[in-house]
C-alpha cells in the first residue's frame, strides 16, 4: 500500500513469516548467503547436499562451522513454499490478487570477483543464481495464482551481468542510472530506490528522487530503529513534497508495532502522545515521622465505545491515574484523576471526576478500570469500573466500585465495606457484566489468607462486595518468598462473560485470566466460572484443585485487557478475500481477544538478533531488559489453551508465546515502564499494508511511563523529549489470527 510503511528486514527464520504476514507484511528482504558444498552438506534444509556448487542459506551474518547450527532456512525452502503441490501453509500469503508480495534478495558472501568468469567459485555462484531465478520464474509462469515479485539486492546485478536475470529489477546501479533508464546500458534495472539513512537519502531528496518519482515501486530506506531517526527520515520524505503513490517503506528489524508507534507522528495511523505530564514528587516528612512511600506512576486505561454509550460520537479513552503532590510535611497528598481523551489522541476533555484522598482512606496504588456498561432503572447508561487500593500504614487494601454517568460526567465511589479487611495490598480487580448482575473478579496475594502462600481469585458482587463463590488458589509459584513480596503493580486480572451456544444468553461462562510478575518473570493462569441460568449462581471450575501458573517469559508489571467484537462487525478473511459477517465467528456473532503487556521484556527482533548466526530467531532464549515493553495478543480460547486448558503448539523455546507463534501476535512495541492496555474496535483507519480492512481492525492502546535511558537491547529508542505518561496505539487485523 501507499504512504509510509515497512519492509521486514532480515527475518530469515521462515517460522516467523506466518505471524509477520498476519501483522501486515507485504515487503520483505531476506539475506541469501553463499556457502560451499562442504558447509551445505551439513544443513538439513538443503535439498541436494552433494551439489558441488554449494547453496544459499538465509542469514545476514556469515555462517561458519563455528556457528554450530545446522537448520538455517535456504532458498530450497523458498522454492518449496511457492510450489502449490507442496501444500505449504505459507503459500496462501503469496496468492492474494489485490496484494502483491515483494521479496528482495540481499546477496551475501559473494565470490571476491563475480565478473571473473574463469574463476571456479564465480562459475558455481552464477550457476546457482541462474538455477534459482529460472526455477522461481517457471513456478510463477505455471501458477497464475502466485502474486509475488522478486527484487535483486546487495549490489546484484553487477555491471558485467547487467542484462542477466531479467525481468527482475534491482535496488542499485551505476550513478548515471539515478536519472536515466537506458535499456541497452541496463540502467533500467535500477528500479527500486533503496538508500541508507541519513546518507544518501538526504542527497536523493535534494535531487527530488531523480527518475524514481516515476517508478512503480516503493521507495525504501534502511534501516533506522530509533524513533528520532524514523521521524527524521519520514519528515525528509514528506518535505520533498512529491506524492509517490507506492510510498516509502522502512527496512526494519524491529517489530511492526514498534514501527507504527514510532512513526505515528508522520503517518497519523498509530499514537505516541503525552497523556499525563505528571511525575511522582519526592516526599519529605516531619522530623521523627516515618517516611511514606512515593506512589509509583500508574495509569489504568479503558475504552468506552458507541456500543457501550450510544450518545458518543467516537470511542473515548478514559484514563485513571494516581497523582502524588510534593509536600514539605506530613503524608503525601494523593489523588485519583479520571479524564477522557478521544481515540484519535485529541487533547484532554473535561475530567470526569477528581477523587481527593482523605487521611483514613487507603491510597490507590493498584488501579483497574476495565468498564462494564448497563442501563439503570431510570434509563440512564452507567459505566461501572473498579479500583483496588492499598493502605500504606496497614499494608492491606480495599475495593471501590465507581459508577459513572455519561450525562453528568460524574463518578460516585462506593467502598465495598465487606472487603475492607479482607483484600490484601497486592490486589487487582475489575468489573464483569453478565445478564442481571455486575461482579468484581479479584486477584490477590494475602500471606494470611486461606490460599497462602499462593495467590487467590475471588468473585464479589460489585455493589455489596458479597462473595459469590469460594476462593480459588493459584499454584505453581508462591506469592512471596523470603523478603520478596508481590507489589500492587505486579498483579493484573481480566475477565469476560462468554455465552454458551443456545438461545439463553444468561447461560455462559465467566473466563478469568490472571497475570503477575515474580522474580523478573511473567506468570499467568486462568479459570472458568459457569453461570447457572435459572439461578444466576456461580459454579467454579475447577472447584477444588489449585490452578497452576504458567511462566510466559521475563518481565514485570503486567497488565491485561479483553475485547469482544460486535456482532455487527464484518471483515474479510484472507482465505476467501471476501466479506464475512462475524456472526459465524462464535456464540452470538462475537469473538473474544485478550492482550497482555508488560515491562522489562525480551526484544526478540532487532538489528543484532535478526542477523546473528548462532541460533534461529524462533529458538532464542528470552532475556529480559529493563525498559523493553512487550505485547501478546490472541483469541481467548488460545490463551486458555496456553494457560492449561489444552495443548498449544510452541517453538523450541521454554515459553509458549513468542514472535513465531502461529496463533498470537507478539513483540516489543516501545520502551518505558508500568504499561496499562485496552482494546477497542477501529471503524475507520489507514494502514501501510493494504489487506487490512477498516471494518476488521482492533486498536491496541497502551499507557505507560516514558523511558529516558540507553538501549542495551538494541531494541530501538523512543524519543527522549516525551516525558511523563505516554499513550501508544497501533492496529491489528481481526482476521490476523488463526
């Protein structure tokens, strides 16, 4: 598609391609590294291990025997997937009639003199290239469904082979070819402008892009990862003032979500805006008084849509955050502020409410604001959200349900009195709405509770606080060991009411998912609570055995959000490329998605990790880095499988979800801390990848503390001049999931 977009760079592990296509990949550049027959004979993905010409393995850095790796993908794998008769699962991505896939071949480790036709190594290399090109051209000619174009990269073709391998175009050529297309001299082969940043792209911009303004191919630029460089290159492209319909594609090693966030100021697609400019102040106390803790920055983010409040003209993001004032004596003054921002990132609307803490009220350090909408007896639409709070002096907490009215823009806070003495400090709560009742699902870790030393999940009435069933214990990891206790920001909970198949919508299951971080690792678990339709009572499953927690990878401060598609939504499926009503998607025409975000995660895709030789991208052992923000999004049933309700395919790593998982979208989207996520439907959106249908996208919105540090993971630095709490957003396609 046109505009500013991306090209997947050095994603040479083909196991990652399915997820990358689901993220919107249309342009990709692979590295084909020439190796001798001695090396190739040890590679499992080489079809003819005795071919004395050698082979092309797919890796940027040069593989050697010291790499101790025998499973590189090769051009044989690429040829095989394009052959319809092999029934490769990736084949379908190359067959959409209105969406051509562009594959750039970046040649590596070529013979020292590729123009010396008398050199045996040069002869073998040329013959190998000839065979690959001819095989692929034959496959494309024989299969009209294939919609793929190959582009020569890495300096190929050289002047001595300038007429070879037509009609494939190239990303380089003689200097005169920047402005000329002399076919006899082969200048027309240089059809794709592909500069590095900042040079020579800035020079090309001063020359108004030369002949390439008339090219049918997108401009490309490689391969900035930091936000300031992405913005500068984008502004240079825009500043020339020439509309190039195929657009500009950034060759990226980072995750596409990070690119969408970092480029949002130029593209207008995603979001990367300052939400709250507050930073926690230092606290000074009176002489002899005990020091009160500084409230950590934390934003609870939720989306209220037209489906919830029909009077709204657009989706509104409501954020609830703690604010600690700097004082010179006594305890800190704490506030919870509830305010609105439109989904487009407009300036803050009038705050819904301001809650001033009183001395005898616990300080709200753990916020959960997942809303639930209903209509009261007077016909007014109400939105219910919940806060978990902790008393710094007692180390114990309270739950509050907040009932807001769209008409009055006010929020009434109702402390749930029965829970004031029973909910420990590290608690997370949210409201679940099912027919006839609002309930709170509460995850907590109470060293003195019935589940100690494990965490527990409880379901309460949202108004009275009365327990609706027994505590369910979470095993697998203890809530506290030695002197290390879970903090409020370490626990998050999400729940959704899923009706069963049948006419009675009150017959269903509340699916509850809990995530928490412990010892620099993210754990998660799930349980189901059945609703008896005739009695509206809760039936826990499991009812006796503790629910084990599953380790998901390194990280801290997790947050969960759920999204339910509307039955009114329609979207295309990639298999049929036709509009399909969502009513076929599940019970009552709805699909259920969950997102998990957390800090201090693993940056699986970056310039260093995409190119190294020792291990495939999909087989890396995750290592957390301070500041890296990660996301994982999938359908609720796939999450439940990962968390113990069934088997789920996984890669060779020890964790069940990564950037190669077929049923999830996963990666690093920015850097910062304390993320809070929400999901909402996107009715109209632009996209850099033209298969994304506006009616079938979900916006992922994440509020988090800004980052101001170095980039040890080489993950891509955000702008340093954006401070406080930021709001990031990007879109995912609903049909981007299996």
